[in-house]
C-alpha cells in the first residue's frame, strides 16, 4: 500500500480511502476535498537528465507535499508523475490554500539531482469538492479536468473544478 519510490500511499490505498471519505461525507454531510497534482514537463526532465533524476524529483516533491499538508490529509502517488491529496474536513477554499502553499514551496526550491546539478520544477493541480452522494470515479474525473485546466491556463497553478470545465475541450 506504500509506493516504494516516494514512500507515499499508493493508488490502491488512495482509492480505498477516497471511497471511505465519500461515504463519510454522504453520511455526515461534512466537507472534504480532493486534489490531483501533475508535475509540469516531467517527460522533459526524464529525457534531459535521465530517469534517476526524474526519480529524485518525484521523491523531493513527495517530501514537499508531506511537509505542507495537514496531519489528517492523505498524500499518494497515483502513478507516473501524478499525485493525489485527500483532504477530509476541508472546504474547497481551504484546499486551494494548502495546494498554493505547496506550489510556493516547490517554486522556491531547487531540486538537487545528486550529481551537482539542480533544476526547478512546477506542478499543476486541480481540486474537486467531495459532496453528498459523490461517486469517487466522478470526483477523480473532476479533479483531473481541473488539473488539465490549470495546465491549459499556464501551468504552475491550481484550479477548482466547476461544471464549465466539463464543457471546455482540454489539451495538455
């Protein structure tokens, strides 16, 4: 249930927790949010510096995410360069603040590649509010669509899912 590279939760653990959180929100009418994060231009990092450097970037981003999220939040590596954060008892506006804090942390840090070189990276993020009777797969689609909207709007930013995003063709 732990991703061996980043030492974050893996996709399976995240999906299980998201299902449980959706049920809790429906039962107790509480607030919660889901964030999807994707490293901008990650393929270019791997192609330019090699996969070991890409792995180092993934590890460093995971470390930054763990530093900025609340204790009750769940960070996971969902696959490749994609991460998810499940934020129970968190309204969407507060979720944006958490993700913006992570964006600022990453923007002000150089990622050491263990060979004397350092690079800067950024990420794009999308947030979806977990509401009563929400289905996990739909929430993931909403957060993913918001993330791609962030990429479309210039990268290195966070966007909140709104229904208008679903009507907008998005190309990464």
